[in-house]
């Protein structure tokens, strides 16, 4: 399953803090069956994070551990990327 989170995290608008939080490979694997695939910082200060895994709880814990104030976490139903389209569930 995949989820997309929208929120904010203190200091992550600065690329140095953003990099410090995400530089290590271990920061992308909350557990052996969960991966954070993308984190994007938006100009308005919000952040997007995409997670693939078997439980939403592991993603929620990762967000909490990173200090995110989460606006929403939504399950992804299908994806189009570079002309490929697939169902995410």
C-alpha cells in the first residue's frame, strides 16, 4: 500500500535541516517492510512524503518521530509516472 502525507516540520524549509533529516539511508526505512520513497519541500513551507509499506502506523510513527505536524495522510489509489500507469492498492 502507498500513502501520501502533507504537513510541516520545524526547520525543514532550510535545505541544511532538510538534508540532515534525510541524508542517511536509514532515515528512509522506518522498518524492514516500510520505505519512505519521496519527500518534497514546497515553497509555501509544507512538505509531502510518500510511503510504501504494509501498515500506515509505521508511516505515522516516522512522521511523529521527525516532528511533522500532519495535515493529512491519504492512501494512494493509482499512479501515473513517465507514461506508466498502475493501481497502487
